[in-house]
């Protein structure tokens, strides 16, 4: 990955919260608990998942920067959603967590020297190197991927409530 591509991904990463907030602001709150299927997440659950994911990804980023070669933690997002009772958690606190963690990590990303982007860690879910560039690709697209999921929930909710 060249510097121009990396810088674009950093900016995409940095815009994630604003895009999420704009999406959420466009939705009726009445649909936030709606689940398209029993095993799929509601908007509320997605927000809480993003708070946990941002917290974990921020720790991974920091470890990649200062402790390359070490292991990063994996977690089962569905086990967390059920075991931590995402529906009962405060979505406003979760959204604020997303905002703050994403902002602080974005600022950290912008100040990294070129050599840090080749740092790698061991990730239990990947057999090949989990580089900092790979981390960036994953998390630059993480919130946009969940925005698509939220839009899918919205479509299903509207179909059901015609």
C-alpha cells in the first residue's frame, strides 16, 4: 500500500463516526429494537457492538504500534452480544464510546511514521501476518459495513410495517 492509499484509508477511518451518526439521525427510533431475524442484530445492538469493537480495535492498533510481534486478542462478537446483553445497554453511552475511541485512534493514526505500517502481530483468527496496514483496511471499512447492515434493517422494518 502506498502513502496516498493509506492516507485515504485513514481519512475514511476518521469519517466513520460522522457517517454512522448521520445514518442513525435519519432513522426512526421506533425501529432501533427491530431485528430482521432472531439471530440478526438490531440497530441498538449494532451500536453497542461498535463500542466494543472500537475499544478492541484501538487496543490492537496501539499494540501494533508499540509491541509488534505480540498477540492481539480475538473475541466472538455474537457471544459478546448475547452474554453482555447488548439490548439492555445504554446506546447513548455506547455511541459516545465509539465517537471518543474512534477520534483518539484517528489522531494517533495520522502521526505514525512510515515504518510502523509494516508492523505485524499474531491474530488468532488469521494465519498470515496481521499487519497494521491490514488493521487499517479492516477498520476503515467496519463502520461503513455496519451502516449497510443498518440500512438493511431499515428496509426490512419498513416492509414489515407497511
